[in-house]
C-alpha cells in the first residue's frame, strides 16, 4: 500500500534544521535549469477569496506535486487557511513513494528558505529581528532565523495586538507597533495576509534584509514602493515572482537575481545595500522537503522491511 503520513507523523520526522541544506540545493538546481517546474496553477474555488492550486516539480533532488487550498474564511472556524496534500515519486523510475499532509511542510520549508536567504544576504553582525505578523509562519520564522543569526532582540507586530503579545511571550520577544519594530531592525520578516503595505521603506535601516513571504497575489502587497525600489530585490523564482508578486508588479521594482544564482556564485549583491528576498513559494521546495520526510521514514523502518515502504 502507498503510505499516507498525516501531519502528526510528518512532524515526528521533519526538523527545520534538516531543511536548510536541502532548500539550498533545490534553489541552486532551479536557477541552473535542473528543475522542471511550471508556475503555480491557480483555480478559483467556492467560497470568498478561496483558491485551489496545483504545484508539480521534477528533478534529481525530488519529484512530485502539491495540491493546496487557500480558504481565508477558515480562520473564523478554527481551521488552517492553507491546507495541502503532497504526492512523492521516485525520480529514477516514476514509482509513487508516498502521500503526506502538506500543511506543516509548507510552513517549515518557507521558513527554511528564508533562513537560507538571511544567512546569505543579511549582515554578519545582525542582532535585531522584526516580525510583522503573528501566525504560524511568524512563529516558524523566528525558529528558523535563529539557526543562522544570533538575534539579541525579537520584535513582534500584529494587527491583533493580543496575538502579538502571545507570540512575543512564546519566543522571548517584545510586541510593539510596526514602525517601532522595523526601525533599526537588521532583519525584517513580513508574514501577513495584507493586500496593502504594512512595511514602509522610510522605516528601514540602511543595509537591512527583508524576507517578504506573505502572499496576496499580483494585486496585493506587503511592502510599499519605496521599500521595493530602494532595495536590491532577490527572487526565489523570477518567473513566479513576475507572475504572482504584487510587491514587485505594483512597484515596478527590478529583480536583481534569483537566490539560487547568488548561492551558486553566478550573481553577487553589492555590499551594504538593503535587500528584499521576495518569496512566493515553489513546488520544488515542497517536494524536496517531502523527500526528507520520506527518507527519514525509510531510515526508521525495521530492517525486516528491507528499506521498502508501502511495497
């Protein structure tokens, strides 16, 4: 039988620190043309603001597809707004290997990619982290970014002050207004569902690094025009960002490079410049993370199974 791993099982097998080298390889392979990956296919789903998306990717690092739903109204009934299912295949033969819940994988791979970007683009003497948002991505980003920089201060802002206070208490940070959180911060994460800017360029410290990971499609934005046009913009995927990122499309900002190009040495970033990592999320990140889960599942199987799962 083809195994199915629910979120609890995925959580038992996946550690965010294990994803950093895997995400780095996936980004490099994408920019080098070793990944076949169409842009996300989005369908309008029933319900206000609801969408259904298909995200396939194939390469040596992994092969598979994610089916994902976005239902903003779920928050009002205690359900995650993003839900997903991943199917993983063996690249060498095309054999299906496993199905698994994709919600946690989406959460952790996004934060891991931001950690790779922060390690690559943020100043070595980084000390202050500002998080705009208080949901699951905000929480995971604090965990992931602490793996790559020794933050001495974590600042949290949310449109719901009680949520900001709660997250700040959990991560050892301080809740404060957005402008205060961003000013003098070395690294900023925008992890909101905002369709209008929550981060203004006039607040930014010169040389700061921003991970823009909230996604509202081509007609929404988290960063204003000053933040985008006065920064070096790095994309996870040029093609995807130019199709899906309102931050870029509405500001007219130019993409300097893909993160994979910088990681491979094919592009560089001028020293001392403010940088924005525009992350819309990619299928190769999901399937590569799913492969980490599957490999650990196989490694944990009793030897009597001969390293075979669901066969």
